[in-house]
């Protein structure tokens, strides 16, 4: 346990710093660090060695996951906006047709 604690203390700031520079968000960087050290803990528990290059690779992959998640979220928001705008247009046309007096 002491080896893992030392590994964590020596590398936590590095992981958060790398992630924050790439993600521009301290909250997202801390989430990446949490996940990276969770995976490191699992690796340590399985008796596998821990190393900074391995940890950096994990962080890089987690940052890539976050980029993809952001891309999916942006695409979903764009799609929802388009669907909402379309529904408003159709809805407005129907409302106008419903209340319009054909005698005018």
C-alpha cells in the first residue's frame, strides 16, 4: 500500500496538470486523474507494475475519451436544437392556420 501511496503523491499533480492543459477544465482534469488512479490501483492490486509512462498512456487515453464524449455531446445538442427549431416552425405554422380567419 505504501508503494501505491508514494506513486499517487508523486504523480497526482502531473496527471492533473497534463489533463487540465488538454481539457481547459480543472473539474474534468480531476475526473481524469481520479479515473487514472482508479485504474492504477486495480493494476497495483493485480500485482502488475506501475510506471509513469504507463500512467501517461492511461491519461492520454482518458483525455481522448473526454474529447469523444464532448464531440458526441455537441452533436446531440446540435441535433436537439435543429429538431426543436423545426418543431417550432411546424407548430407556428399550424397555430397560425388554426386561428386565421379565412374571411380576411
